[in-house]
């Protein structure tokens, strides 16, 4: 299963970016192989509006099933849910690798509502 973590840079040592739609990028990790892949999100960073929705569409096209981030706004949250992705919020303040470990251990619960 693919998990996307909003990230301030590539790699598992990078810090989780607290923003979803305007995150610098995403580290996409296949939980079966533990292989990380960095996806740049620069295109969405410069959008006047709709960044969260576009980012959700981009991650859905990659086959992502869960998103780990700090804050997710209401429109992005709705787009993620409509695409069948689970959302895990309040993951900022730690490394991408730590966020993935929390997720895979089952210690995190999917969000029921946006937190931004």
C-alpha cells in the first residue's frame, strides 16, 4: 500500500511539512517494500487557490491510499476522502520516517474531519 507524507524535502530523514496542499513535496512510501519516492509539489505551491484539491488528485493518480500531514483544509480533506484515501493529521514536528513508523504500527487513527 502506498502512503504519502507531506515533506520539507526528499527522504525519510526530512521533516514532515505541516501543510498539505502547499507542502514542498511528498515522500511516497510503499509499505510492502519500504521503498520511498519523492514527489515534488512545487506546482501547487504557487497556485492562488485549489492547491489542496490539485495535490489530492496528484496523489490519487499515484495510487496513494493514505496521507500523513500536519494540517489539511476542508476542501482538500473532502477531495482526499472522495478519492478513497485515509487522512492522518497532526504528524508535523517529526521526521517522515517516524511518521511512517507511527502509521504502520497502528498507533495513529484516521481523521474524521479537517483540522484547518
